[in-house]
C-alpha cells in the first residue's frame, strides 16, 4: 500500500512540474541562463573552486620566486593580471541575470560594476601583496571600459590591492584584444608572468579563434601553463563559450541553446 501511495505522489509531482514549467523534461529553452546559475553556484559554494584558485596562486608564488632569482633584466619586473574572475568575483551578477532568465547585458553589467561590490578570489590578495613585497609591479589589464575605471579602482582599493592606481589600471579604450596593451607595457617592463581566466589574457594566439584552434594552441604551448601563464577556472563565461557561437554576440537564447546541444557529447 505504501509503495502504491509513493508512486502516486511521485506521479502527481511530475505532472505538476510539467504543467508549471510548460516545457517537457530535458527540453529547456533557457539553457544558458539556467546553466549560469549553476556555474555561479559552483563559484560561490564549492570548496573545490576555492581550492583551484589557491592552487593557481600558490603555483604563481613559486614561479615568482624563480623569476626574481633567475631573470636578469634592465627593465623593472612586472606581472600582468586580468581582473574579472581572476581578481574579482562577479558571480552575483550572473545570479542576478540568471534569475531573470537573462545572459550578459552591457547596461546591467555597468550597473553591477558601478557598485564596486565584487568580492575577491581566494588567494589573489595575498599573492599580489607578496609580489609587491618582491618589488614586482602589478598591472591590471582589463576589458572593462574606461567608464568603469573609477568604480574598478575603488573595488580594488577597498581590499588593499597593491598598485591599484591610475598608472597600473589599463582599461579597454578601443579594441578588445589585450595584445597592443601588453606590447606597450613590454616596452618598459619585463613581464615575468600573466594571470587570467581566459586564454586571450595570455597571447594574441588565442584572440577570436575557433574552439579547435584554441585547443591546438593550448597543446602547442602546454609548457607555459603553470609557468609564465597562470590560469584561473571560469565555467561561467569566456571565449570558450563565445567561440562556440563563432563570436556572434547577437544570437538569441534559443539559438545559443541549439549550438550548445549540437556540440555536447552523448551516448
């Protein structure tokens, strides 16, 4: 009797979910937004995520010590770092958008960064303070716009990040590629390390490349990862995703959903 009753309850719940969602099971039309809620959950709640961040910055400290001892240069030493999902955690923005069934929007992103309320990634502050103690300058090369400079500096300064000043924050003025800004810095500084969550934070080799080309370049430069290139995990967004869409930023959520399902491996 209990088994019959239990089956009835499960059946009733399943029917209610189907009626309330309006979608058959496994056929959500909001895969991108829902997916980013789940990846934001990983950012915010998984101890494994924090461990990965600590791991990246622990390795960075080892490599910094090596570079300070071994590399001789007439130019001052510098580290280039990205900001978003490398130094600052924007997962609350992903949650805010996802709960509304939305992906990234420029207007809402500007509202978020204007708050200067992003928290830091595990290990980031202590590492950059350590780098500063070794007389290694830190340059923040970000694709945040010039209009976001004031709030970005405020956000970094709230946590006491070293070199969080006008001279060391390099925002996006024109092109999104960071290569021209890296090259300009390389003319005056010896860049011993690059830190980021996106492959384009490291080299022009990865700018606007297909998923296959990105993988090929990673394999060809495998020795650099964990040495000069220190990468942070970011399952929420990045060129790994937009490469799937062939960098077409005008796709609808339904079109993105179709692309994602087309590349997933099943059995």
